[in-house]
């Protein structure tokens, strides 16, 4: 019997902000040693020669559809999809059916997820027009999730007194508010104006840059008033990113996320792919897309998250007004960003930090996001030289489609480990009955 449960030998690690040739020993689900010499005294040895070993990806924005929409995704399919994409930790959104706006509903959701998830998980807590008392009692949550524009689910907050209470409570309880930033009034006005159009491009006319800007301005105003931590989800436009940077310069505790959808598509793609690219906020212009890449390279974004929002393909093939908004993304995000680094669109070091260390720090997730002694052995082995074509029939999500189908990428996830357990290996999910391999995380403590 070896001294360690597992060894990963001969790999290149991202360690202390640089790449080194080293070997990792795992014991009790944690990184026990990082050594220059090969580790032989382990029960299981994985040869990682020629491969890069990264911390497990942390996706702070997913919709795994439980409870209420299990036909689109559940925690078995969702966590398998995550493992395929190198994601070992997710923070799930509250726009379920019913929406997660009470402590009781949150605990019911925890119990449902606990029995099915193969990965680490935490939860955002929903804000409604009338749940201020529940906000005061919410425990172990990543954020108060605030929808300023209607989207999938029924969590719109359009009452200013409710908004004021939400920001005040978040400040008093040291909680972050994460915002879906689109102004409902502007959306409704535009929807009425363009109600006779049915082409997918009308989405950009309805959910405009102005709708995003107005909502961000409102959120910033309340955050300044109550000194609340603020996180802007899925920023989609140049002007919005500029507004967020100005708020940062003023001293506001504000962060924001980049999403592959807005980095890799612009409005010209909507004309080609139609309602497959119907998503909230809408996909903007090429100018906006380039500005988001510039922001990513100049540290204007704090994290990369997917907003993995699966819907069935037949749902996305309906008339525009019936098509639900949302795109699956958890299986492709890491490879997309690895390929982007290969094409010199962004430094590999930045990609890794934005997808691991930064979300762990932002959402106060302990012992994750780094390859470091004592940290959880949530690890991803990738082959940076491996080219592959994205195929729908190789996906694990129930949605079973991706707008990136047919795209050739360089940089493939080969193995994914959660707390030292190998759960994904070269295209195969390894069902591990060891319940300790994943955990209900403690997240979001800002005391």
C-alpha cells in the first residue's frame, strides 16, 4: 500500500503564477506534496507527460434546472457535462421552478442536489419583490441574485423599495449582490415596438445596450448608497464595461464576469445561427465583442463564467417569440479559452486565473482555485496540442447541442479529478460512489 492515494507524474503545473515541471501527490482528497522527483509510492499513478495540469475550473454561473425543469438538465447530466469541460465546482442560479427565494426552498434544493451531483457546488439565492425577511435569514450562499430584467424563471424585481431593502440587507449581512443587468421597462417598450418582427435579430432591438446600461446604472447607484458588494453578470457591451470600470475607480466594490458567448459571437452570427443564439442579454456588435476581449486582456474582468443555460434543441427551433433564451456552455468553455490562448488572443496565465483562482477568491471558496499543498485535489489534465472538432453527439448535457458544433479547437480536456477522484478520463465518466469526492461548499462569507 502506497503512502499516497494518487500521484500525477511528469506534468507541467500552473503553480505560483508560473509553469513548472513537477509531480503531485494526493492524500485524503487533498494535495499532499508537490515534488520535482517522480512519486512512486502511490496506490494509483497517472502519467501526465506532455500534459498541463490545472486547478479544477470554477464556474460561478450555471443553471442546472433543478428543481422544475429536469427535462432540460439535472445534476447528473449537468455534473457530467461539467467534468467533460474540466469544471469541478459550480455555483447554481436560483431561477428554478419554484424560484429559490426562501430558506426552506434552498434547503430542499440542497437535498436534491446532494444525492446526484458528482462535483462541488454552491448556490445563489433569489431576490423577489417581497422576500426581504428571507434575505435576512439566508445562509451559506454565494450571492443574492437580482434580476432587473425578465428572463427564464420568475424572479424579476421591479419595485424600488424592494431593491432598496435588498441592497441594505446585503450590506448589513456582508453579502454580495449579483445582477442580471437589463432594464425591464426598456425591454417591454421595445418588445411592443417590434412585436410584428419574428427574425432572431429582433432580439438585439429589444434587449439593447441601453437596457443593459440603465440596469447597471441603477445597481451601481444602490450599491454606492449602501456600500454593497456588487457583481455584474455576463457583461455584453463596450459601454457597460466602461461604466463598471468607472465605478471601480470611484472605490465601489464591484466585479464583473466575461462569458464565452459574448467573446466568440457577435450580431452577424445571430443572422447565421438564428434563435440558437437567443440569449439574455442579447449578443451585441463586433465592436462590442472586440472591446470585451480588450477588457479581458487588461484585467477589467474579474472572472470568466459560462452562464450555462441549457434548453432542448426543439425548444430553440420554434418561432422567435416562443424560443427560450439561453445557451449551454459548460462543456466548451475551457477548450475555447485554451484555443484562444494558442491563437494569442489572451495569455494562458490569464485564462487560468480568470477561471480558477479569481472565482475562488471572489466567492470566498476555501481550498480551491490553486495547485498548492493542502488545497483540494480538484485538478484538470489538458493536452494543449490536441486538436478536435466540437460535436453535439459527444456532449453530456441533456440539451445535447452547442452553437460551437463543428468548430475545430486546440486544447482538450483529458482528465478531471474531484478531491483526488478521477471522474472523467478521455471521454468517459467514471461513476465514483465515494460521496466524499464532492461537497456542498461553504461560500460567500465576507465578514
